[in-house]
C-alpha cells in the first residue's frame, strides 16, 4: 500500500506478537480488545479526516459543469455529458444482463410450459418480459440500435470492403 506509516496497520497483530513473545495467556484477551479498539479508532480517524472529500468532489464537478455551461451552452453540455457517461452503452449492458437473466431463469425451470415451446418462443417471451419498465424499454431501444448498426456495418463491409470504415459515422442514431 506504500504507506508512510506502516505501523498503523499493525494493531491487529498485537495478540499474535504477544503470543510469539511468550506473554501469559490471560493477557491475550486484554491485548485483543486493545487491538480492536485501536483499529476502530484508526478507522474513525481516517473516515473523519476524509469526510469532506465527497463534498469537495461534488463542488469541483459543479464548477466544471458551470464552466462548461458558460463555454458550450446547454445543448453542447448535454451532448458532452451523454458521451462522457456512455449512456447508450450503459443501457445496452443493462438490458443484455436483464435479458440473459430472464432467459436463464426460463431455461432453468424445465418443468414450465414455456421451456417446452421452443427456442424462438423462449427468446421472444424473454424479450417481452424485459420491457416492463421504462428503463428496460430504453435499454431495448439502444440494443436494437446497436444491432442495426452492426448489420449496417456488415453490409458496408460486404459491399465496399475495408474502405467502408475509413470515414465511419459515429452518430448512427
């Protein structure tokens, strides 16, 4: 951890070191309690000295947003945050995880009537189950969007070869 004070991490070792030094057994519970209290005090000190860090980070983020808002205006700020936070990719991963969990639960329950219908029916019923909330519906739209982009890139590759990707349009949506 490259700490300047490695002895701060040594409090839990006090009972072990006491036993290795040959101290009597009746002192070990006292040393164990002392080591636990010392560890708790160190944790409280570290938490207390760093309690303002999240507020300082939030203030710095607000200053950055205000600075970007002055320079770029509201729409450009929204586009910048959209790309920095990778919102489409986040929704894509969310929906794919939700879909795979739903599909695996359908496949795991072999006694259900859905599992006996066939693979296409399972895929469609899993996709339908994953569109119950607005967030999952937005995730499905980004999944379809990335799927359409993949099909478009395959078609470009088939028709034009590697030259199709030299001037790619990243704003496919």
